[in-house]
């Protein structure tokens, strides 16, 4: 791809309760085709934002690598494949430092998007992800090199629940 190429990802939120929101993460392809990548977990929806307890609003956000802050060095030390910074959503209204990263429950996110290979429903129990690091590595190793090559990456978040 050229340096000005663009890749699109889609996050479709399908279940929301009082503590968490579950979603499906896809990569968009040409001709309106999509490929499922993994599940996601975020904080719950709130009409009035509570810092660290509210999911980001639906919309389209550019993803960039962020090396500033405490998370990037910690992840680089913890994961040998994590060398280029955190995957960070840009220009989220009233939010800063919104990352895509591993975690299992809403306690592991302060408004960020967690990813995992499988999910426990959030209807009768609290939502939970599993195999989160594996899913994150797969996503990171796909997105980070594209960003380093100068590609523009966007994430479109939509709500069906």
C-alpha cells in the first residue's frame, strides 16, 4: 500500500448493561466486505460522562501510535512484540488517552477498548473477555506496522444495542 493508503476498522456494539458494553471488531475490505477480528469490552453508556466509567461516543476516529505516558513503556517491557507505542483513538469528544489494549472486565478499562478472542455475555453476569493478550497481539501486529508505514487507520464505532 502507498503511504497515503487508508484502512478502516469497525466496532459494532451489540450488548450493553449497567457495567459493560460488548462489541465485535471487524476490518473493512473493499466492496463492503468485512472480516471479524475479535470481541471487545468497554465501560457502559452514560448520558453524562463519568471519567473512567463511560464508553466513548459512537463515531469515526483515527488511530495513531502514542508513546507518551506510562502505558507504552510498560507494554514494551511486558510484551516483546509491543515496540511502537499504544494504539490510541484521536479526537474523541471529551475524552483523552483512549487506547485499544488487553483486559478482561470493565475494571480493566478507564474508557478504553479492550479486545479478546471470546466473550461471556453481560445479560445475567458481568461481561468478560478471555484470551485478551492473544487478540491484542494479533490486532497490534496488524495495525502498528501500517501506521509506521504512513497509512491512515480509522475505527468507526456504531451501536446496535
